[in-house]
C-alpha cells in the first residue's frame, strides 16, 4: 500500500531523516516510535507531502489523510461544517449525502450531539474525535496520526487506543501513528518502527515480544 | 454667548466632510491594502510592493496629499476636487497600514490551518476565501477600528487644500472672532463624539463572533 525507499531529509544541513526504507500493507497499524526530534513527525509530513524529501522515492496506492497533533479544526466552522466543507467543495450535488455521512461518523465516534457546536466549546478529547471524523469522511486509505496522545492522562490514552482500534477495524483504514509513548504504541500497533537520530533503529512486531516496552527501550 | 449655538452648528456642518473623507479613505485603503497583500503573498513583485508600503508609511500624509492635489494634475491632465484628492490621498496612505495589519493577521494564524486545508485537498482560492480570510478578518478587526479612528483624526489635514471640515471651520470661527478656546473645544467635542461612536459600533461588531463563545 505504501512503499518508501531511502528517504533523506535535512533542514539547514541538519539531517533529520537518513535512508529510511519500509513498506506497509493494507489495514495494519504501524507505530512510529522514538524520542523527540528523531524525525517521526517529519516522516509523516513527508508521506503527506507537507514536506518534500531531499532523496529517495515513495509509492503510495491510495488516499492519505493527516491528523494533526493539535487537531487544526477550523474554529469559525461548526463541527458539522468542519466535516462537510471539503467534501461539499468536491461534489456540490451530494451535500445532503455528506451531511448524513458526517452525522453518522460523529454518532459512531460518540459525539453525535456536538454537530452544531463550534470547536471552542469542545474538550480536548472531543476535538480529537472531530479531527478523526474529519479525516474519515474523506475515505482515506491511510491515516497518519501525529502524537494522538500528547498531553493526555493514562485513562484518556486508553480511550484513544480503543477509539483508534475501533476505527481501524470498522473503517478498514491503515494507520501510521507517531508517538513517543511506547506503552501506548505497543498496545495499539501490530508493527513498530523505532527511529533514532533519523534512522531506523529497530522494526518489530510488538506481539512477538514478551516485554515490548522494555525491548524497545533498549534502542531508545 | 449668543454665538455659541450658531458657531457649534457651523462647525458641526463639517462633520459630513470628515465622515466622507474617513469612510471613503477606509474603503479605498481596504481595497488597495488587500490588493497589496495579495500581490505580496502571491510572490508577484514582492520587493516592489514592500518598497511601496515602506514609502507610504515613511513619508508624511500631508506630503502625499500635496502631491495628489498639486502635482498629480500635471501628470493626469485633470485636477481632482479637494474631496476626491483627500479620499485618494487618505485611501492610498491607509492602504499601506491595512496591508501591514493584514500581514500581521495572516502571520498570526497557525501554519497548521494552511496545512489542514492542504491535506483536505481544498484549493488555494477556497482556502483563502473560506478558511483563512474569515479568521484573519475577525483577528484584525480591532486593529482596523484603530485605523479608522486614526484616519478620522488625520482628515483634519484636508484644510490645507481648502476643505471645510470640522477643524477648518473651527479655525475660521476662531479667526473671525479672535476667540480660540470655544471653537477649538467645539471641534474637540465633535471629533471625540465621532471616535466614541466608531468605538461603540466596533465593539458591538467585535462581540458578534459566535465561534468565540464557549457554549
């Protein structure tokens, strides 16, 4: 579904990604782990084409959508408008269909009652669900999530694990999740790539390890 | 004392000209300011636009007004009335400030808003029209109200080319009656009243922002 060959990326002579190569198959959840500044977000941004890479190639069969760490909802639009604005622009004849689809996704994610609210009136967790819903309505094949548990407590992190897992199962969306939280990633991913200093330090299936968190910590 | 009311009314009849110059100037200034901003951000003639803005902000308004009223006719081939010369001079001058206000408004938006629009495959036109500008306009509104107030006070320069605005009328009364205190205080009352009215309307509009309310 996504193949990346020898991607390199530098910012002002500082090498952020060096020779990154991997491929992912449909419907899996890939965790991108590593300490702050190791290149996780940059790699996601390169996949989404928000950044260009200096060297390497990428093959992608399908639509990619990006869920930002700080959600980036449009503050002057209601939750429903946040979801339907882009699809309505592409196909103006299907506005009613988009509205129904958006309401159904919101209901599915447990925030059906928030459709007419503005983002300012939502909690952090609700904003995250809206951001997720806004990505899902575009029918992505691959969903890129940048630090989805940043700043969340343990119980909310567990909510995010079950939310993303259920989205992965229900919508069949392949996910790449960047996070520095190893505990979270080992619970959600079926494969983890740990980046260190811009290179792949380890590529592992956490389900095959007895203690995946400690195993990954060795490479941190 | 028996001249107080006639003087007050005479000075007050300059309010219309002051308002024409202010709102005419703001209208032209806003349109030209948006054009300057778009040209600067689209990369067309960026350094030239930056130079024009710098020149307009770096020279006195009275100089620009004199240029348009006294020198431009020899270039254009016709003379503008003092009203239109004033509106264009105040508008052109204001456009530089509006362009700077817009720049600060655009730069204050998180980069992620542009990126979110890009990831949702929203075209540049709709991104600017429906995502960026509505947020920028809401953010810069208080600064735009300040610009209107500043321009209102600057319109007193129209006296230099013969416009009978509030200030010019106050000076005329003062010169005729050898009495400065009362006419100047009257002019001050008119200007202050106009500024308070603009502030009042501005605050009312500013408060009308449904998405800023936590409900």
